[in-house]
C-alpha cells in the first residue's frame, strides 16, 4: 500500500526531536515527572516510545500519516505503528491521526510468563507519580502467543499491582472505573514479554465527536479515512458516495479537504493526566484551527435512498463543523448521474449478514456495475464490501484489491478504472 494520500497531511510544521533524548522507559521503571532543574522543558523534551494501534490493513497508511506529521522513524507492524516523539508530538498525533484507533505511551517492558512476573513488573513502575488515590483507572489487556492466556486475569493482576503500589506510597488506593476512567492503562503480552502503556487517547480515536446517533451499519470513521486514503483522492476532483448512509465517507473526506483535524471536537485521555500541559495543547489546537479552510462547493456529494440516514448525515456534517459544505441528495443508486467528467466514487453497499438477504442484494450489486460502467466514464470507482460472493455480481474487473477490516469482518476495497 504505497499510495498514501497527500490530503491526510496536516500542515507544514514537523515535530522536532530533541538533541538529547531522555528515555521514557528507564530500566523497567519510569515516570512522567522529571528531576531536571527545568522540569517543564525536560518534560517537553522527553522522548516517548509510542505505539499507534491501527485497524488491520491500514498500518502503512498510519505510518504515512506519521511521516507527514514529521515523525520519520515510524515502524508499521501488525496491528499498529511504533514511533518515538515528544509531548507535543503525542498531543499532535492524537489530534491528527485519521486511521489510528489509539496512541499508547510505553512505560515498561519485561519478561512475563507467570502471574508473579507480571505483578512484579507492573509494581516496579512509580504509579504514585502518575495516578493519585482520588483518580480512577481502567486496565485493558491484549495477549498473543503467551503462557498467560486469560486477558481478564492479566488485567486484574495488573490492576492489583498498580493499586498496591499507590496504596504503599499514599496510604489509599484509587478506584476502578471501566467506562470513564481518568487513566486508561494497556497491558500487552506477546511471546511472554509484557508491555505496560498509558493509553493517551482515552476513547478510541474513531470517536471523533461528530456522530450523534448510529444508523444500522455505519462505517467506522477510521476505516472510512483509510478507504479515502487508499483511493489517493487529493481534494482536487469531486468525490461522490452514492450509498452514503449516515455520511461517514463524505464527512471524513470533507474533514481532510477542509484541513480539520479529526480530533478537534473531542477530548483525549492525556487531558486528564497529572502532567497535562494545557497551554501546549491549546497552542497545538490553535495552530490547527488556523489552517482550516472551506470545502469548495460541489466537491463532495452523498446520496441515499433512506431519508432517515440522510438526516443523520446532515446532523453529523453540522456537528463536524462542515455545515453546508457537503451536499446530500435523496436518490436511488439506479438514478445516479455524476455531474462532472472525472472524480472518485466510493460505494459501501450493504453486504447481507443474515440468511436470505444475499438474494435481494445480488440485483443491487449488478446495478452498481451497470451504473459505474454506463454513467461514470472517466471516474475511478471503489467498492468496499465484506461479501466477496456478492462482489462478483458487479461484473467488472477490479484493477486493485485492498484487504481491510471493519471490526472483525474482513473486507475488500475494490478499485475499478472506468473508461
Ligand atoms: C452499508 S450502508 C452505508 C453506510 C455508510 N457508509 C455509513 O457510514 O453510514 C448502505 C447504504 O446503502 C443504502 N442503499 C441501499 N440500497 C440503495 C439504493 N438502491 N440506492 C441508494 N442507496 C441505497 C442504504 O440505505 C444504506 O444507507
């Protein structure tokens, strides 16, 4: 996947790395506090080992986004991208990354093949410098190819080690809040190596803050952004979504075209951290807001048969700060007629999860092929579907196929060059 797209780029400024990096992971113990004579400067310069968790299939795209943010040494791997940055970079990546689902900051890494090793490794971290007894916490766990196989147990043991360490230091312990904690901690076991991280995002990054209600099959915002990036759309030609539902694809495209950071309307986990630097955060948001521009009239359009879905699309557009900048029409795909000679069409048709639905959808997939072939000459068509059997009914030869995941559903993004 090399066609990462220019429109994902946030701006000109890059994130500078300090000349003398301060390791965030020191032995297995670390702290967000520093003992420097100028604590504020040292904190800003501290280099953080980060990991952007990314839906499978979009890792290279997230790597390209990080490069566009000035982070040169990003290393895409399975399920995410490892990178290093400073505090400003951490804030900026949360604000700007369109395809990542969260940004983790690594605290410690240690061999971990037993409950005792897990407890000791977690207990060694100076948690009392990160969490006070008045704060709440939650622990998320993921594990792969390790001796410890029960994620609930690993999360519980991790939580025990954290609260014990804080109680030993402060005399009281913090409570757990799984829904809206002050600090979210991530424990990851892979091949008996434990990695403990702070989740700087809090709610996952696909929660942009513009979606008010969910329709039946909304596309995840991060996946919509990945799809648009894969099309290579750069904002210079029209983009149409003839089956737009609640408008996720048009809204994500418009955010890109308007240079609006996807996280502008939400709060992040790091905003509740003890070391949160509000003035740094405000300056990063202000810099982003300066770059916002209007989406040209007619650039992005959405269509759907369902009036209720269109109502949601309109509301989401307004909430995203894009009122009047995307045009939605009540229309059937069968009547779709693009208004210009060239552009990008993205379709996310239903793919029939329940028995019997597929029969009805075959006709619709045939119509998608017909409409693209007969009415969209000069455009490039893309169909995102989780049903490869139905995709055959499009009846056109795809020039490229990308594998992406919509949650657990393996999908294909199929590209059609329409001559
Ligand atoms: C999988 S949903 C799209 C979800 C959308 N991407 C979102 O994020 O909300 C498919 C959409 O296709 C619409 N649809 C189904 N048949 C249609 C047709 N013949 N013409 C236009 N829209 C149609 C449905 O109303 C539904 O909103």
